[in-house]
């Protein structure tokens, strides 16, 4: 069974479509990583802002209890 020009064109179109889908999937993955990284950075900033006064109070209490 020999491939016709039509078969070859279909195979090439299918390969191009799959390559395009893979590229889009990779771009989606990159976007997810970027969003996740930004979310982690934002949560870290919020945690530091929230916890710093508490930590300062705790350290002050520990230090003053030793004297």
C-alpha cells in the first residue's frame, strides 16, 4: 500500500496540528508556573507583614523575661 499525496498532506497537517497543541500546552504550563510563583511571592510578603509584629513582640517578651 503506497501513500498518496493526499495521505502525505494529511499526515503533515496532523503533525503540524500536534506540534501546535504541544506548543500551546507548554505555554499554558509556563503561565501556570508564573502565576504560581507570583502567588507564592505575594503570600510570603503578606505572611512576613503579618508575622513581623508578632515575632517582635515574642522576642521582646523572651528577652525581657531573662532579665
